[in-house]
C-alpha cells in the first residue's frame, strides 16, 4: 500500500507522460470492456497485425479491466500505472519472503529503485512490469522444484506478454544450477517452461497468427541488424544499446549488489542453487542490458534478489542490518531522484489533431501518420480511425515492404506528389504530419489536393481530396 500511494503521488506530480504507450494499453482495455474478452486490434491494417490483430498482451490487459470502471480516463490511467508499478514491489517482496531473504521489504525496495532507469519506467503503464512479476515467480518455482507451477506460470506469462520467451534461457540457467548442486542432469525447469509456453500458443484464439507475430517479435524486430538512421527511426529509444559507460553509471548500485553476492558465494564456497540461479538470471539480464536499455528493468530486480539470497546465506549480524538500511536509503535515492527529472510530453499531445479528426472523419477511415510513434497518442484521442504504422516502425516493414518504402519516402519529402501517393498507396483521406517531417508538410501546403485543417505544436493535419475532386471546404 505504501508503494501504491508513493507511485500515485509521483505520477500526479509529473504533469505529463514519458510516453503514450499506456494510453494505447488503456484504449485496448476499454475495447475489451465494451466488445468482449477477445477483442482484436483493428487500428493498423497494413502492418503485421492486419485487420484483426492478435493481442499478445491479452491477459495483462484483462488484469487491467477493473480500471475501465473509473469514469475519468485520466484517473483510470494514473491509477492503473500506479497499481501496475506497486504490484512489482508486492510480488518481489513476496517471492523474497518465500525464499527466506532477510529484511525482504528492504531488498524489494532495492529491486525497484537501485538504478536511474527505475522506478520511473515502472510507473509507465507497460507490460514490462508483468514480465518482472512472472520472472520472479518463475525463479521461486524453480527454486522450490514446483515444475507444475512453473509450467502454469509460463502459460500465463506468454498469454500476457511475448517477453515470456526469456523464460527459456532462465530455465537453462535453472537446469545448470540444480544439475551442479545435485550432481545429476536436471531438465525439469526447461521441460516445464517449454510445455507451458507451447500450451499458451495453442490455446490462443488467434492461433496460428499469434505464432507468426511471436516470430516477428523475436526474429524480425528484436534481432534484425539495424544501423544509423534505421535504428533511430524504426524503434523506440528503449531498444538502443546504452554503451558500457551508461550501463556503469545508470545501474551502479545494482552492480555493487550483484558483485557482493557473487563475491560472498566465492569466499564462503556455499553455492546454494537458488542463489546461483538468481545471480545467473541477473547476469543474463546484464548481457541483454548491453544490447538494449530496457533490460535494466530485469537486471536491477534480479541483482537485488541475488544480493538478498546471498545475505540469507551469509546470516548478517546486527551491524550489517543497520548498514543494509543505510544502503537502501542511498541506493533507492538514485532511482527516486531520477523519477522527478524524467522528460515528459504534455498530457494533451496531439489532442487538437485528434479532436479535429473526430469532427471531420468517419469511423474506420484510414489516416496517414508520418511518424509511427504518434500512433499511440492518436489512437487515444481518435480511436475510431485506422493508421498506417505504429507500435514500432517494423510493423509495417514486415507486413508490406512496398507500402513501407512509400511511407519512408513520404516522410523524407522524396515524393513529387505526396497527396496523390498518400491516397493511392493507403487510401487515406487525412494525413497527420509530425514536426520532424516539415518538408512533407511544405509539399502538402503547396498541393492543390491538400488542405490544412490543424497546425499544432506537435504537427499538422491535412485533408486530402480524391483525384479529380475539389478540396472540401473547412467545417
């Protein structure tokens, strides 16, 4: 409860949002509330999602369904984000208690605050939080040999988020830790995870399209080699490699905790398998962290868990417990201080454009958006329309390379007749042009087939007349 109140207060102090991903997720929650449990994703027909896209975060969205009952959408978003963050603290503390970690609440605080990228990223309404929860529960299940429970966790995890694939290397770490401890081959964790994940894929109402979507995420989007401008234009900054200097500075409290945990095990030569498992998952997360900033969200909690288990093995004296309190205050201040400094977008980002779209357009019409990252805000303000690209730029690139090439050329101002191209390639009557695509905006301003409807700080809204027809008057 204390974590919930703190997170809600901090979100209330922001006065904006780090991104609009949470708005997209809550929009899906409202859709489930209004249309039934198996609501499709209809907004990106040209992308890998198609006309009736699979919701790979379906179970997590279902967990958020109670917040759809809050009448004020802004309040619903704030409370959903705060509860989503507080759930990580609660489950992490619970798992630590179950594994015998001393002063589990302190280590739970360290798990969500011992780095500059936390807790502010936890306060964004995103599925990374449910991933941490399921990963923690999976470590508990492996540590206690609860393989049936582990299979159930894998099933629920994959119904909640594609990040469940991380359970496979985690299970390998668990097999290695317990094989060494028991001096025999242990394959239970891997079998349980594979079985639960396979059942989740087969049980999905979107089968077999959900398998293609999973492979897209793993092989095309995440693992595709990207360089230069492609890297910055097609994926969110959370997928950028941070560089070793940033890894060192962003998460130095976690590094110290993990280092201390490993050093204590080596010094005492007491390699308890659950401690080895937690340290192994932390090292796995660290390797992923070097590839993408977002994996700090896994690395920091499991570094804290490894440190807590090492403290259990070490049986610290009273003086050490006092030192732990001091360390918690120091390390947690790193994340809590950064949460107050995070860059925010205004809460009404693209609201004027969305309001005008709702006035001018008809439900189901296609809207060209020059920036894929605008999609999340646009669907919040104008959810009755369909858009060209969103969630990540790869979504269109995978499903329709030809249209993707046109979309890129339009955004860079390389089309001689952009209005004609927008209408011919996408059948769009409206175009939302982001500020970074000013050249395209100038072309449309000069086009006899395009009329400016909104000029806002975030971009421009144009209405495009079909070929051979006059531009309709402003309404």
